[in-house]
C-alpha cells in the first residue's frame, strides 16, 4: 500500500541518502511490493528467515512511524495465523506488541536473537493500535523471487478522458468540510493518518 500507483519511488537509507527505486513487482491482493534500487546493487541485504516463527519470539520492528526515521521498537510475537481483509487479503500474519504506527509499513520485523528478517510490518488496527501485524517472509518469498526473475516494466501513464469533466461546487464544498472535520480530529489526537484518504 506504500507504493501503490507508482512505478518509481524515492528510497531513503538510514543515513538520509536518497535513491531512485523502481517497483518491479506488486500484488493487487497481498500487501507486498518489491523495489529494485540499482545504486545499491551488490550490498548484502539482511538475511531472511524462511521458517515460521513462534509465539514468544523476541522481535525488533524497524521503520519510520509518524515520519521519525530509523525508529526501532522491541516486543514479542504475541500470536500467529491472524487473518484480515482490509483492501488487501492478510493471511497467517504475525501479531506483535513491538510498537508500529503509520509509516512503519514496509519495514522489517527482525528476530532479535537471530537478527534475521521474519516479517514485513504492514498493518495496525485503529481500535487497538498497541498491537501490530506483519506479513511473514516465508509466506511471500516465492512471489518476491518470481518478481526478481521477471520484473515489471514501467507502463505508459493512462491519460484521463476529460470530455465529460465538469466542476461541481457542491461536491468541492462537501470535500473541504469533510477534510476540515478530520483535520480537527487529527490535530487533537496528533494522528494525521485520518487525512490519508484525502
């Protein structure tokens, strides 16, 4: 969901260097994408654990929640096999109490003992933000390898048909009113994820 709709993205490393990345694989059902960054080709990646982790595994979640780069939180896998349907099909997820928040998505969930990546931080539930969910690496590894072997090529953008376009002042007014209402909530709770849809 982080790179949905994009062929190229900006990737920032832990020292703030920016690189151009190309989306070479993306699923419309599973919340996973693969980005190739030519400038860092050859650098050894974090090792992945392709075995299923168990409840109680000590973990570290790394990401940029709420635009705070290089954030690491610790916790444990509190459950496995969690399933959700929310824009994507989430199956067999790891549930963890290592704090994640909007901006953590796409970051690794690391086994604190082996230092191997076991999951991809992906989702929190608004009614229980203290618990996060990660997609196990073992469950998407073959999909990632297939994208690596057969990368997507950038598509020509589809130009919109403006023949029937029109301006509707009433719809614009409703949009602005809705935005301002959510903006007030966001300010009060210091949580601007409310505005993502706008």
